[in-house]
C-alpha cells in the first residue's frame, strides 16, 4: 500500500500545524507531521507500507491530533505471484 500525501492548504505554513496518526492494517504511524515529512508545502511524500491482506479486507484509519488528517491518494499494489 502506498499512501500519497502533500500539504496543499495554504494556511499550513510550518511544522506542527497539521499532525495526525494513521493505521494501515496492523501498522501504526503516530504523530505524523506532513509538513516535516514532505519538507514543506506543495511537496509530495509517499509512505509505502507492506501489508498482508487476510479475509479480503484492508483497514486504513486516520485520527486527528492537530487539525484534520489529509491524504491525496491511496495506491494498492498486489504482490507478484
């Protein structure tokens, strides 16, 4: 799973202005600061998360810490067999 992020809201001008947590299957990412990860505004950041799907369901959840979470795309790539 690839999660695509970019800080696109012009009011978010520095670190700590949007911080959230998210979970992909059983892998948790706490206090995710998009501005820091991407290196600024309008810059793409992709978080790749290897997961194994069982039962045909993939859970992805987001939790706000400071402001609301933002995601720009979710890419699910099946493993080669």
